[in-house]
C-alpha cells in the first residue's frame, strides 16, 4: 500500500523508532479492537491524520505518537475503507483472571 512519496519515509530510522514506540505504548494490541473489548494483536501502526506529500516532513504528523495508533489488519482496512466492517472476525477477550477466552 506504500505510496511513492512515503517509500523513503517508511524505511527511515525515525519511522521505525516511532512505530516501535507506538506498539509498545499500545501493548502490541489493536486499539480499535481494544475499544470494543476485543483482544487482537496489532500488525501495523496507522497514521490518524494520513500522511501526504505536504505533511510527511512534519514530525508532529509523521512520527508523533499522538498521531499513531496500533491496529490489526482488519481494523486498518476498515479505517481506510478498503473493506466493510461486517467481515467475520475472531473474537476473544480477557476473563476475570486475565486469561484469554473466546466470546463465541
Ligand atoms: Zn482490530
Ligand atoms: Zn493506515
């Protein structure tokens, strides 16, 4: 999905560091799933304000944690509108003892 203008950015040290820090902050969990009480591993870090050729050199947009959110593949596609939100998905959550359990 990488566009040409962002190709070099996504290979940069500063992005890799910001991405890593966002995943640590989010405990490697998809934040959209977490908001719905679901536990799903994050597979990528998404820019809340989308990167454009105009803002890619602005660290407040490109690498600031406040503009980054860890997401699973499904939620990322939903956020971008690449798939609809009614796709079936794994559902699990924590029980009272902190163990992962299936909801369905
Ligand atoms: Zn998710
Ligand atoms: Zn994204």
